[in-house]
C-alpha cells in the first residue's frame, strides 16, 4: 500500500470510529469536548486548548460549542489571567452527561477494538498514533 492509500485508509478508519462512538445523542466531537473538559483541571479549558485537542479551526470549535452551551452542558466565562480570552467550563449537567456518555463510549471502543486488535496490536497502534499526532 502506498503512502497516499495508507493515509486515506487511516482517515476512513477514523471516520468510521467517530460514527461508531456517537453516544447519547452527542456527535463524537461533542462527546470529545465534554470528555476533555471533564478531565481538565477545574473542568475548564481555553478554546485554543480545545482546538489543539480536537483539531478543528477556532471558528469550528465555536460552532461546536454553541449547541452544547444551548443545552446547558458548557458555559463560557472570562479567563482571569487574560481578559481577551474566554474559558469553556463544564456545567454540572454537562459533567453528568459526559460521565454517562464516557461509560457507553468506553464499552463501544473496547468492543470495536478487541474485534480486530489484540493487546500488543493496540499498544503498537497507540505508539504509532502518538508519533503521527506529534507531526500533524
């Protein structure tokens, strides 16, 4: 398989994984926002941190946050260290939703990956993805 075919296959696999991990009416990216906020110190992150974690543009993150804010899962607050920036914070309702979704997504991910990859394959894949993520 040439490099372009490999890159396209990786993108197709990632797209399929995102579809399979949609949970509780949340898109995969919405779930990822809630998950990252739940894991963050103080359950809040700068929008630029979400850009780094999720990959879309700043305007893409803003579009992603709008429905989550409307549903009461996240809120925006001023960054006390920089008045030009805002923090995105997980609400209590959002935290509950993140925990419910994480439980389901964890089970789905384990079932999906265990169908095709053994433990050593998953460890190898994790290392390869880490290396690839560092350069893209």
